[in-house]
């Protein structure tokens, strides 16, 4: 190997090592994010409910990070720069109504699933004194659109023109520009609150072969229909026809029944659902409880989590002093 080749090989090796070192250092400088879920501790998997609003703190000698769980119990906690994988970390979980949980672990990309013990366990003695919540059902409304057919619309209109008249570059002209043409535009109104359906335009008299419908569409509100016809021969007659409907929007009340696991009531609503409420018998009295934007119930703590299809998942967990019967 010549001296020049040795120098080129040395420079190439140095550049490669420098690039690798830069990538490694950049990766190490990137903060590490811990992801996990917080559940209620229970031997029955059906009762391991997600716990929302849990304050999570990750503590290490080099720093700490904080996060909070959402309605599904999920949390994402970004650690301060300098903390790397395989280093020890203390995860602290704090939530109202639950015993504090301290978890010694190591920083990694695994999924952390923490289970917290409620402060107040259900007992037979307590259940006898609790107010009964029974026969719960969910009520909500959805918009429904119906159409009343109120008749049909028919209008004839002419496109007046004299055939075989040279255009002489004075538009409008026939396709190709040889003959003089006439363009007739019409905007037809279905009336206030009405809409056209199945609108169509046809030539019914005159030399229809020498005509062309250039515009044929409904306006955005569907109340108006626009048509434009070009005629480059003698006068023709066109006919517009359509059904006329009157759209009507109403609220339909729907009911669904929740699923109860332990002390939690679970249900989901479609994306278009409005005004959800829970109807239940509390202490023997039938009451309708509107959820409202704050999801407030005097006998339960409720949380909502949106789904990918914009539907909404609800979970309402009983407060102390109440139980399902």
C-alpha cells in the first residue's frame, strides 16, 4: 500500500469512527420516556380498573420527572437528560383514595403496569349500610334527518337563436367558432326550506343536436339548481324536472345499558351522541343525572376517554357510601 493510500484509509476510518461516536452521543443525550398504565389492585382481572389522575414521579440521584395518568390509566413520563436505560429509578404513584405505591425498578423501554391498593376495601358490613344504586341505564340523543316529499318542479325554457349565422369571432359561438350561438342560463329555486332531488334537464323541441348543456348542478344548499345551455342553430326548448323535498331534523332519544364490574359502571357512546345522562334508582328513588361537560355525579366519579373513531368510553366508579345492587 502506497503512502497516499494509507493516508486515505486513515482519513476514511477517522470519519467513520467520528460519525459513529456522534450518533452514540446524540442517542445518549436524548431523554428517555417511560410509558405505562395504572390499575386498581384486585385478584379478579375484571375488577382491575384503570385509575385516572394518578401523580407519577420518577426519582433518580441525577434528577426526577413527573406525569399524571389519563382516563384510561395511561401515563407517559419523560425523564431528565442524563438519565439512561439500565439505571435504577424509583417510581412513586400517588392518588386520592389509594395507598401510596413506591416501585424500585430500572429505566428501560418496557411497559410499566402499576397496581394500586384502594384505601377502603369492600366488606359485607359496609355494603349493608351503603345507599343502593340499581337499574342504571344510559340516555342520550342523536340527530335524525327525514325528508317529506312535497311535490315536483317542472319548468320549460327556450334558448332563442337563428341558425347558420356566422359568428365572425363575436362570442358566444358554436364549438369550433363557425356559427353564432346563444347561451341561456337559469337558476331555479325550490323555495324556502326546500331542496331539489333527482334534478334533470332535457331538450324537448327544436334542433336539439346543435345544443350543449354546459352547466348542470345544484347549489351548495340544494335549494337552487343552476343550468346553462348553448344553442348554435334555431330556437330550442328545454325542460327542467326535479322532485322537491322538505328536510326535517329531530332529536331521537336512545337508551343503552351499562356493564358493571365491581364498583365501576362502564359504557360507550357513538360520536354523534348528545346530552348523555344516567337514569338510576338511588336509595330507592328513580333520578335522572345529566353528566354534563364536567361528568359530575354525587354518587360516582366519572371519566371519559375518546376513541379513534370519535366514540367516547365512559367509566363511573362508585364513591364511598354507595354500592350497586
